[in-house]
């Protein structure tokens, strides 16, 4: 017979794995759109899309907007403000991409297409540009990314995670792949905002998620780039189908390109 203590331990392990797979499903870009690959078939050889070029680990890309320092972004959902501190000090490319898209108006009007609260709070996810079209099939949301009008091609950003004690982030590799044992500087605590992506490390584009609870088991695999500092009570009320009514950078937001 399994003792009570052992049974509790088993249930904790089971809940951890259940949580892991549910959240991965919420964070992964899926569907049949040509803009992204599916989780099951994601590979450069078989993908029908233009996959992002691999960037050498530890090398900061030079052709993407980067945020200098920190910026404050205000997002309005359900008529209420959500204040986000975006951290360009520790995630310059990821934060720069988000700020750039906010300044371009890309996020305004987009839907939170995936909300995971059961069996316990996990994430709210949005940022698919296809959701601006009210006639776009809801079952296909989560498959889109930002198309740069300057190139008419998707913009992808590399996986960017800075280890504690490091001078710069690691690019294009999860901590497990890179053999990094240190913790990330920016962790998946409640209110963290991070980039959704497919199984390819460098496939993030415009979709993001906000952690509804601590999701530390995602640390080192997904790129956190800021935190909700005010308005988590509004985030907690977001339902699937709610739209970003407006978004603006209220302070900071200095972007640059190059090293």
C-alpha cells in the first residue's frame, strides 16, 4: 500500500507534469498557417515557412530593434489599464521587439486567443495579428506573426535569456541545450510577460503571454522580458476573446539597431 506521504509526493509529480504539458500547449504557436510550424512537424527541412536563421549562441543580432534600459507600457483591456515594465537591460532584443510593435500599433485591437486557468491558473496569451480581423476563424488563431511591411516577410526574434551573473544573454538556445545551470535573470513569476514560440528556439514573433502564477519550470526555455507592475487584477479577469483596446509606451522606449 502506498503511504500517505508517498501518495502526496506522487500527486505533486503528476500535477507538475500535467501543468507542464498544459502550459506548453498554451505557449506554442500551432496551426496550419504558412507563418508558423506545428509543434509536431517543426523542422527547418519540412517547414513550409521561411524559418528564422539560427543565431550563434551569445551573439546579439544586429538587424532587430533593441530597447535601451527599461520602458513602461500601458495596455488597456476591459477598459482598465495594465502597466508593464519592459526590461531592455536584460532582454534588449525581446523587449525591443515588443516596444517596437506597440509603437507601430500592431497590438491594438488584437485578441487574447488562449486563456488557461484550469486545472489551475497558468497564462493568458495574445498578439496574433490575424485576430484583428473579426472574421478570421477563431480556431486558427495562434498561428500568426508580425509581417514586416518593409520586407513583406515575417519578423522573427531569437530566443534570448540572460543567466544570473552573465554579462549578456544567451541566444538561440535553451539553458538545457546550452548546458547552463544558472537561473535566468528574468524568471517566470506571477505577472511575468514572455514570448510564445514554436519548437524552434528562434520562432518568436509577436505573440506573448502573461503568467497568472509562478511558472518556474519554464525558466530557461522561454524568454521573459518584463513584468506587470499594476493591473494584475485586470489580467486575472481576461477571458478568451477579449481584445487589447489600446497600448502605448508611456516612458522609455528608446530603440536602436546595431551592436
